[in-house]
C-alpha cells in the first residue's frame, strides 16, 4: 500500500511540474535573437509559411508550437559574397513577402512598443539582425538603410574581419592582420548605431574589438549568439572578463545552441566524423555544394552517427547557469542559431522544442521571475535602452 501511495504522489508531482513549466513558458515572452532561416529561404527557395519539418529547424507553425513570441532574423552572408549589401536586402525581401502573406501570424516591428502589441495580438514579432558588418560596405548610409528596413542589431564582424573591425577568427588564427580592434571608422560605426538605436552585437568579434566597443559605446550591447569560454574554449565564446564587462555595461549574452560552442568534446567528434566520410565530403564540394551545406547533408544522411555526437541539453543549461552565477540573472538570454547550425543539443530538434529549456530551468530551481528574464525580459530591457535618445 505504501509503495502504491508513493507512486501516486510521484505521478501527481510529475504532472504538477509539467503543468507548471508549460504555464511558465506560455506566460513568458520568448525572444530568440538569432535564427538563419532567411539564408535557407534565399539559397534553397524555401517558404517559412509552409511545412518545412525535416528540411529546416524553423517554420511559422512550429514557432507557434514552441511558444516563440519574438524572432530576430539573421541577415547573413560570408565575406566572399559579391555585393553583400544587395544580398542583405534580398534576405530582408524574403521575410517581407512572408509577412505580407500572413498578417494574422507575423508582423515586423520597429520598437518595444510595437513588439509588445504584436505579442498581445498573439503574432510573432519580427526584427532583423545583420550578421556581419561587411554588409554595410564601409558606408554609414547603407547602415541606416538596413536600420530603416528593420535591422535592430548588427554583428560587427562574422568570421571575416572588416576594414574597420577584427574578428575573433582572425585575431586568433590570422598572422599580420592590417589592424586589430576598431579603426577610427569602426568607432564612427559604433556612434552611428548608438544614435540610430541599433544594438551593437559582439558575437564573432575579437578580444581587441570587444574591448574597443566597450570603451566606445554609450548604450548596452548584446552578444546575440555566444556561449561561455570557461566551459568550452572556442574563440567564439566569451571569457569571464567579457561577461563581466557586458553585465557592467547593462547588456545581455544570448546563449548559442551550437554543440561546438557548448561541448568541449564536440570538436574531436566532428573531426572523426568528417574524416570517416572525407571522400563523400570532397565529392559534394567538388560538385559545387559549399562546405556548410555538404556537412549538413552528411549529418542528415548518417543520422545515428550525428545523433550520438549531440551534447545533452544539460550542457546548454550549464552555460546559462555559469553566466547567472558569475554576474546574475539579468544578463543572459536565448540566441539559438537554429538553421545556422547543423546539429543541436539532444531534445532541441527544432523551434517547437523551446519549452524543454523552460522545463530544465524549472528543474534547476529557477523562479518564474528569473525564467521570464532569461526567456525574453533581459533582451527587452536592452532593446528599450538602445531606443532611448
């Protein structure tokens, strides 16, 4: 009889917790600051208002299923693209078409007031984040054009440096860089972004660029999709001093889901996987498929192998925990990098699975108030602070 009572109590407790985390998740404003679906829409001719399950991490129906309220869409191209400003506008066009077709589901917003109104109407609030300062082509007028089209942050560099800011990749691996950190024009870019109300994104930037940004900006900054260097020593992650500097600045770090940024053992696993399938990878690339899409193809083809490489969700939560313990709950959020990464943590298969993050935070003892901050309120605070003239 005692065993039966214990089983009933455990069952009730589990049901209660399930209802609790789902209720917390549904009542929160969930903001994801980084999703690359626009790249796939342009490159592959996909439509995010159709069913893309099995093809992408994201589509409109699955965003709603996952309880997403606000998506900042990455506008991305690498440093080899000819006319990157035009390509940025093409990606923005691709979202505008979807918004026009689905006014009852998704709407572009320009500020926090419009964002909160869209959430109230149960619509996805959409903004852009320009991933790579090379897309302004060294022209402050083009920066303003992208802002006027809805870009509310710009990642100063991608892996490639610009003429005015050095990237984490180049500062780490490239010898004899023409410059490190921000040039005088780079500081003009920072001042212009502050003036416009456009958040400065330090994901991808080098240590010197980061330092120059902190010493130049008058507004809180973001890292739109970065994780913790102390837990995973990748140049794309933020060290303790950088995390503390962002907190002191009043900014926010949006943790990235990429296994290579959260699991220190992933890089060796990936190397072994690619070595095993090297001839097939070479063949794909020789046929004209770029490396990222070639790797994506192999991961989907060899599902059992790729699934075994994916880190547990707990590792992602460890990065959130680390930031919270270092600087507090006011300075961390979510920047998934869905559709810009090939693999994700276990369980986080696509955008419909965001509630698992809330569940994991509940299990680690986070209060509803602090979960609300992590899921969106921290980013809202920084967005609003940048809007203030």
